[in-house]
């Protein structure tokens, strides 16, 4: 029974704990796994990200194999029609590009969208490549009744576009937290005004996804290997009210100020390529 797992933060290995959860029982999830990076070479702005209680330096092949297993377990536990958002980034190993798509395509998920997260800061200021300020967020979808596309987002969420701009979180003792606005955007876009759903984060770190879920009226399930981060997440969940203003700030962006039709009628900006925009107007995406 899923009831035994909700509103809890488990200390342990993501894969082992996921295996205990029942099939088709969770509405959605958000996570940022460890990236398997040993970024302590010349030019890195930040010291190596070191997690308490976890290694982040596996042979790449083994790392990808584990990620595929974790993602497939998540596929099993998420309900048909449910979504999982997976934050990762492009990395390089001795000049060879390692792209999250390399392993995402080997999972059971339908890859619904690739979102660019502009973090507005680069971790490495050398000139081997243009400074990498982006990470990626993959919207993974579990089809329902063999329907691969799923339901439409409401316009107020869809108009936030596929490029997201959030600066990194500053006030958090965890070495790699995401800002709470990020899971808040995801959870609110998918659940909209529905409350009481279940949101999972199998690498929950400081509990950011869990706090966002709680503020948005959802249940949560968190997992992390480090007992320190689990303890911190629990403390943070107790004080969740302090983070309501940040989540409300994000929600205030989910508004349709003018419909696409209104913009067109007033001759206002409707997109750079007019022809394309006219085609879009018939798709109802920007019309409510
Ligand atoms: C990128 S961080 C997640 C940060 C989180 N999004 C936040 O906002 O705080 C990845 C987390 O995965 C945890 N971790 C590493 N290996 C794990 C494993 N095998 N099972 C569960 N958690 C693990 C680390 O302890 C770390 O907290």
C-alpha cells in the first residue's frame, strides 16, 4: 500500500527503496540525480561537489546502467498518464560528449520534452568550449491507453516556454540543490489546481521537491542516501511555511495576461515568424 510511504523521507539507496513501492501508485516526480562528475580539474569555479554518504565518481557505463534501472523503476511506480521530470546536464569525458539522451532513450519512458535551464552562471570558465550555463530538464511521460501524447498543459503553464531561467540556490547547506521555484513550476504545471496527489523525488537531497509539493497541497515521498540530508529535509519540511513566498512568486508567473488572439487583434507581438504564429493560433495553445 502506497499509504505507508507517503509524506516520508527515506534514507537509503534510490533503487532499493523504489523496488518496495507498488506499481502505478504515484502521480509524478521530479529529481536531479548525482551527475557522476569529478569536476575538480583546472578551471572549475566550484570545488568538487561532494555528497555526504555518496560517491559521484563511477565508471560512466555503470553510472548510466544504474540511471536506466532507476528510471525504469520510476516508470513502474508512476501511474499511466503520469510524468517524471529529470534534471541533468551535458558532460564530457576526455573530449567525448556524454548526453543524457544516451541513456534516456534506453528507458521505457516517452521523452515528451527537453527543457533548457539557463542557470545564469557557468561552472567552468576555461575556453575549451563556450561557457556552459545550461542544464537540461527532461519531461518523461508514461502513456495511458497507448496514447503517447497525453493531456495538454493549460496555457498559463505552457506559455512559460521551453527555456527556463532560474539562478542557482544560494541559502542551502547542500552542495547541489535546485531552487524551489523549479520543482514548484513543474508540480504546478502538471497538477494544476488538483491537490492530494503524490510527488516523488528519489534523490531528494535537501528536500526541495518535497517542500514544493507540500506547499502546493500534494503528498511527497523522498529518498536520499545521506542521513544528514534526510535529517535536513525533515527539518525543512517542518518549517515549510518560510518558503511559501518563493513558491507564490513562481505561481504568479503562471498567468495568461493576454491571449494569443488578443495580441493578434491588437497587432502586438505574436512571435518572430508571423506565418508560423498564424498556424499556432489555430492550435488553441495560447487561447483560453
Ligand atoms: C543533485 S543532489 C539532489 C539535490 C536536490 N535536488 C536538492 O534540491 O537538494 C543528488 C542527491 O542524490 C543523493 N544520492 C546519491 N546517490 C544516491 C543513491 N544511490 N540513492 C539515493 N540518493 C543518492 C546525494 O546524497 C544527493 O543528495
